C-alpha cells in the first residue's frame, strides 16, 4: 500500500489534527504506521512540510479555489528554499501526499516519477563509473594581423572629409610575442595612412547607423506616435525611487483607500470588524512604491456586527492580519492601512473568538470567506404578528378551554449556551409564540414537543430546547440566509392539573391540532 493511502487511513482514525502539528504527526506516524513505511529522509520531509507552514498554505489556497497542481508546485518551490535547496521534486511529493491524506488531492495528482510507495525500492546511488576523458582544449584565438590599437579611437571631426586624421596619441597595446612594426618612411606614409583610415571610417558609419536604427525602433514601437521615449515611464522608474519594506503594514495616512460597493464583515458574540475600504494603491504616504515581487494593498477597517445589542470596537475583537498564515502587526491609532505583501501571497483578515476562526480573503477576485453568515445580516428579526384560536383535545373525560395563540416574530441568532456549536453557515431561529386561556394567568409558553418549523416543501428543521422543564425555550437550526417558513403548532403531551374537589393532581393527554403560520419569503 502506498504511503499516501496509509496516511489517509491514519487521518480517518486519528483525525486531521495530526496534519496540523509536526510533532503530533511524527508521534502518530510512529504509533499507527508499520515500521519501515517510509525512510527517515521522507519522514523528515513530510514533517518539515507541516512544520514550515507549507502544507497549511496549500490547504488554504486549495480551499480558496486554487488549482491543486499549481498550488502544490508553487508551495513546493518555496518549501525547498526554506529547507536550503533548489530541488523541489521531493517537496512536491511530500505536499501531494499530505494533500491526498487530507482529502484535497486525488491519486491522479500524484506524479508517478515521484512515487515512493516502497522505501525498500527507493533508488540508491550507483557507484561512480569511469571518468570520461576531458574534452580537448579550445584552439588558440586567432590574432589579427592588421596593425590597429587595442581600443577603438575615433579621429576628431574636421570640415575637410579628405583630411588625414592625426596620429593616435595613446599607446598601442600589442599581443605578447608580436613584432614591433618598422617606422614608416616618408615615402610610404601616404599609403599606410590610407590603409588605417578605412577601418575607422567603417566603425564611424556603423555607429551612426546603429543610432538611427534605435531611434526608428522607438518611434515604431511607441503606442503614441507623438510621444517621445522620455514620456514613457512605465518601466523606466528613477533609480532612486524608494520602495516599501517587504512584508510590512504601515498607516495609510493621506493615501486614499479604494471604497467597496458592499462592505465585508466578520461578526462575533460581542464584537466584530468590517472591511469598508479595500484595493490596490500606487504608493505609501512617503512615496514608496512596491518592491520587486511585492504589491501594495490599501485596507480600511471599521467596527463590525455582533449578537449583543452593543458591540465592542474592532480593536478589541481579536482581529489579526495574516500573510500566508503569518500574523502581521497593525499600526495603532489608525483604521487605514497599506500592506506590502508578495504578489502570490494569500492575504487574509482573521478574527479568532468564541471558539471560531473566521477569515476574510483580501483578494476579492478569488474570495472564499469563512465567516458567520447570519451575523452579517441586517434583517435578523422577521415580524409575523399573527393570532389564532385553537381548541385542544383530550381523551373525552374532561373539557379543555379554548386557547388564543399569538405569534409575534422570528429572531435569528448564532451563539446560544454551551451546546454543540453551529456551522458558520447555520443559525438559530426563535419563534416568539404564546397562548392564553380562561384557566391561565398571563401568556404561557409552548413546550418544545408542541412546536415545529418546516420549509415550504414540508421538510422539518432540526430543533433544540435551550430552556428548562419549567421554562421551555425551543429554537430551530436553519441556514444562515433563512428568510421564512411554516411555523406549526401540533402535538400531544401529558398534561397535569389540580382537582380542587378531590384534592389530587390528575394527568391526562393533551393534543393540539395542527395550526400553521406562514411567514417571511
């Protein structure tokens, strides 16, 4: 069995928590998997993928919609650098195996060339073979026989194109072993000068042609024929332009933060945070632009929603900024920030409170937020205002008074007591329903067995009683975007009453006929 399948079975038995901590992973690996399931080198590679955060980054990017193969390849290269090597095939193997065990990758994502199913069959290093003979040395360079200086020299320009150029005052550097040429006589001066001026003239012509060609190319490639090369500064920034320090967060100060059409919020029990400004910016307040491989993100934060009537400021709501999972400090005494982060980094806003880890992706093109849905709504109270009269039934041995039922509203909320927590996309709804009769003093509550909530197709929502036997508080678990349904009063329970004539308490079955209240949309 391949190690990827064995690790998948390990996760099924021990939970996915074993893939979150490298020490726990090593301990679980030793306890659950047979000896020799992986070499020590492979085990260290798997543990390093967890310890250095590479596997956690893979999970988050895949959960945010990233392509499995692309995500693993990019994080494998980064993991290899963290381990001090440029060889990323082993890192890619480790991340793919862990992703398969966590249910994020398929067997087809495993590269057969990197498979390590059987450590005993792992390739071993072959003994060195015979050393091939060294290649023959390159032929010696051919030294030109033309007598010319080692560096180009251009004669001064004169008005007479046929004038003989003055002699080069610089010392002529000749190759070792060359013979100093004889000093020309007056008789052959004219012929020798004619020979020397030819290569210089050719060089001058070539320089002039190259300059003209470069100018023509600039004009042809320009988007605006009237624009000069100096006007195009897209790639020609001044060499002294300051750059923002990578992987930092600074106060935006005077920099305008782009607005959002719709604010994004994270809500908690007593406080939350809202993102109401987000987008790329060109530079910081000090004129610093993004460094190579970095980007600048403008962010504006504000107080967010909560479940209590009064919410705490966002600074007290356990809010953090994460760049590839690493926390970044937010400057104090400001709500506007500029983030310098790698172009491919995952930048998130996190709030950890009330046993929930909520996150907002600051890359809205591929956003996949993990937030409590219902607390981001403004319409968490649905008005109903319905009344109805119903006649309870019993076994016929006694007459029961008519009940006047009143259903006021449906209230959506998330946090309730210490019971099993809800999923982020779920919510509780409490229906405010009471009844009165001739034998009761004031409004009475319904028992949990007497009330139900259904959708428009008759499907029943789960129910939980948050109250006590004497004071019931039935609530229903619904989707976080719940807007309406059918509230049903129906059921049979054992009721009790005191018989004053005989001085005893009697028990009898009490049945409420089905009564429906449709509300919302």
